[in-house]
């Protein structure tokens, strides 16, 4: 036996790798998914989602935007309505509904220009920033739909075109 083969058989790291590789070979043949536990987890996640508070959960923008829309419709003052309209548009943007968010920002801009021009002047740059993010996202989505054949296609046709 030469030094190299002797060293490999005595090396603990090599032995661990061999054992691990043998386990991986047997794993697909013996693995059975735990259907009952998976179903229980799905039900638990569903219960948590239904009980979750959209105000406290940052991932529920889709619920918060509707909440702000309802509150804006019921607002008694213009100031409160404008505040809620802006929050609604930001939530639409965070939820990924770029076109709805853009409509919301445009409606807020039109209302604020009439009701409170000083507020518009103070928030003009932030508003334009949000509107530009909306336009970038809309452009990305349109470009993706127009120039891609599939989500995972990695051929030459999957590149951005300007």
C-alpha cells in the first residue's frame, strides 16, 4: 500500500465524506415525506395568516392598502383623506401593484395641489421619487412580458432590451 492510499483510508475527514456519500445514495430510496405533519403545518400557517394583524405584519401590504382605502373613503377631513391616500399608494407599491400605486400617487398629487399647495411643495421630491419607482417597475414588467418566453429561460433572448 502506498502512502497516498494509506493516508486516505486513515484520514477521518475522508472517512466522514465516504459515510456521508453512502447515506446520500440510500436517502432517496428510503425517504418518505411526512404527509400528516406537512398537512398540519399548512393548516397552522393558514390559521396564522388569517389571525395576523396587517397593521403589525410588514408582509401584508395587500391587506393594508385596502384598509387605508376604506378609511380614506370614510375620512371626514381633507387632511386625513390625503394622509390615508398617500399611505394607500405606498402600500400598493410595496405590495407590487405598481400601476395601482401610480394611480394613487397621481390622485394624491392632484388633490394636494388643489387643497394644500404648500404640502405639495414640501413633498414634491418624495412624490416624484415614488412615481419614478412605479414607472421603473411597470417598465420592467412590460419588458419582461414583451421579451421573454419563460421565467427560467437563460438564452440570448432573455436579456434586457432598451
